[in-house]
């Protein structure tokens, strides 16, 4: 059985991208998550502070409306 090859994307500066995280200090990421979940930017920032920056946890917290 062959192992799956996982390709990691890099930014223009050669850094690894981590799409599994939400950068609470980056306005474009907060705006994207707010638009995606239908919540306000401040709700997204509060969720990131409360549960950390793991995207799945943030989205779960925002889905609970609290």
C-alpha cells in the first residue's frame, strides 16, 4: 500500500501556510471567518481568545451562538 503524499503550500516568502488556524490579529482572517459563519468580527475574536486559534474549535464555538 502506497502512502499518500501530502503537499504543503508555501507563501511567497517561503513560509508554510497553516489553514487549520485562525490568526485573531489578522483582520482579513477575522473578516473571512465572520462572513463564513455569519457572526461579527468581535464574536470571532472572542471565540479565538476563548478556545484558541484552531479553526475547527473556533467554528464550533461560533456555531453555538455563544
